[in-house]
C-alpha cells in the first residue's frame, strides 16, 4: 500500500469525522482498515431532524458507531415518517415547517453563475496537419518541377541579343518590355500624362494598395463578393487585351498589324519564333 | 562486427542508432539537439514537428498548417514559386556578374559569355526567362490572393506589402532589361524612361535621374546595373522578409472559402 504521510491522513480523518459525526480516532481507525467503515445514509439523517418528536431529534447521536448490519435497520425505520412528516405540520402549524434544517447544512447558495467559460477562446480550433511532410513535400516537388521547366526552357529558347546599342538608330517600332506594353498601348489612345502616369501610379500603385481598405466586405466566398470579382476580372481582361495588342498587333509607326500577315514586331519574341 | 548491407546500414542510420560521423563533435555543433540530422528520423508526430522546429525553415513555416492550405489547388504554390524564382535569379545573377562589366564593354561581354563561357548561354537564358517568369508568377500570385479574398482583415497590410513587391519586381526586371546593351535593351528602356518623363511637375527630373543624363548612355548602364544588382535586391529582400513574417503573424494561410 502507498504510504500516505501522517499529517495528510490526519487531515482527511478529521474531515471524515466531521462529515459523519464520529470521532477522529474512529475515522482514523477506519481509514487504516482497523475497524469496519461507518456507513451512513444521507436520507434518514435529514428525515430524522425533521421529525416533530423531540426524542427523535437526538437521533444523530446513535449514528456515532453504527455497525454495518445496523444500517439497513436504521434506514428502514424512518422511511414511513418520511412520507408522513411534511404533510401534518403544513396542515395545522405552518410556522413549524423547516425547509432548511439547521443541522448538517454544509453548503448554501451564494449566487448563480451562468455556464460560460471565464476565458474566451480567441479562435475556433482548425483542422491542421504537420508542415513536414504535408506541405514541404509538395513544395519541394513543385520547386523541382519549376527548376526543370526553367532549365528545359532555357536550353530550347535562346534569349535575344540584337546588334549593339546605338542611340543613332531608332528601331521602328520601339517597344518597351512586355509588361509595360499594355501601358504603351494605352499611351497611344490617351494623353501621356493620364496614360503614362495616372494609370500606373494612381490605379496601379495607390489603387491596388488601397483595395483592402476600399473593399470592406468581410466575405471571402466568391458568390458573396461578385462586384469585387467582376471589377478585378474587368481589369485583368483590359490589361491583358492591351498587352496582347501591344505585343502582337502593333507594327511600324504603331500602326495596326496582324501577326499572321505582317509578322511579329516584337524583338523580344523574335528568337522564340525563328529559333532553329 | 559483421559487414552490413547497404539496406541494413540505411535502416540503422535512419533509426538513429548510428554512431560515427553523426555523433561527432563537429556534427553536433552544426545540428541542434532535437534535429533529426542528429538523432535520426523515424516517422512520428513528434519527429515531424522536430524537422521544422530544428531547422532554419522554422522562420518560414510553422510546425502545423491548415489542412486546406496544403492543397496545391488552393495556392497553386505561386507565392513559393515567386520566392524560388527570386533565389534562382539571385544565384544565376551573381554568376553572370563574374563575366559582365557595365561599361561600353557590356555588349562584348555578353557575346563572350554566350560563345566562350561554359554554360554561359544556358545561365543567361535561365536568368532572362526566369525574370519574365517571375513577373508573371508574382502577378498570378496577386490575382490568386485577390480571388480568394485573402487581402481582407487581418491581412490588409500584407496586401500593401505585396503590391510594393510587385512593383519592385517590375523595377528589377526593367533595370535588368538594359544590361545586355543591345538595340532591344536601349530602346525598350528609352521608351520606359519616356513614359516616366510624363510625370507631372517632376517628369524631366525623374528621367534625368533615371538615365543619368538626357538619354540612355553608358552612364545609364552603370546606374541601372547598380540599381539592378544591389539597390532593388536589397529593398526587395527587406520587403519579402516583412511579407513572410506577416503571413504567419496574420494567422497563416487564408481561407477556406
């Protein structure tokens, strides 16, 4: 058996003695297994107190050293009283009705606390998986795929290198890098201060950066943010169309050309097309 | 001791019972106490955590991620691809710097690189196509984030950082465009510089500052070179660090939809 420190044993014996109305020595002996444990039924105890006869009110005293075989007898005796007790006093002497008997009351109601946690959880628990291997493995594979794609692309397609730079010979047309060609195309329609500065700076930089502060809709379900998606798709289509026109459909003098008739007037693409 | 087959050796080492090199002072000075490189790896939830925790990758990835975020169809790995392409471009770019002078010799250097340097042409191609690819992938990443509504609270500011990163990527690509010093480069940059000169009030000054003169010369080449290999990479690395840090601080991957 586990060795329980003496002071702890004593403390629990005191508690037990107080609860059962027996002496501490008795409780201690019971806990050490030296005498039979005291068996007490809660029911008869409370009922006994309620009994109108003063003689019976002394009942707690004999409880002190009940034997195991005594318990059922004691429990049986007050049983009929239980049914009878509450009714008669109520009928003739209502002031004697003791709803809260003073004996053996070990608790009372202080307040009613609502059933909610003291600390509020910041977020709902989410379904998570280990980064290794569930994220890092796909990452590694896609990284390798990208590397393979880039090496194969670089082995097949030669990057363009035209004649040496010469400020005195202006090519016609002179085209910007492909990601600026949509802008260059827009420049041919509108005033350069609008197309060349307002669009990239105001719409491009400031407008895009401000998107989360303009769009205050909290939903991220596509069906609940149709307007935002429509606007972005509109921008995407516009920018894409302008870029494709700028790359493929603009020839000398920035005139309209068809790539399948007049060829491609974009040197960055030349070697893609004519590479042997 | 009986001679072990390769398979047995591997089993022994991967079970962590190997001694020798991995238990040496040198190895233990490199790998942290919980590292699988030090104590072997057998598959268990605990070891799965240790792989990330005892690794520099812990700066990028948490130990656990949301299950839906792992699906390739959610992120398409575009952000990771942008970062990976940046690393590839840095490595190939440093390699190219060995063979390149941003002077009137630039064009000859590129020709020499393509004709007389081992793998010179391949590495130059990788750098160029990788750069175009990075512009594309960064843009697609932005579109993916928009369509998922991933810029919404609490990720508003990280979107702003992302827009700055997109523009820095464009500047990096644009400044690199001039460096081959051929007709394509000089006239594309001239067109781009002319667009900048339409800026109200400061237009002429911006163009002058960008070109180091009134038109694209070798002075412009040097300026673009420094911007391309030092200035913009320096700036973009800072913003990338903030971007990655915010991804985790804002609660990891967004969603699910």
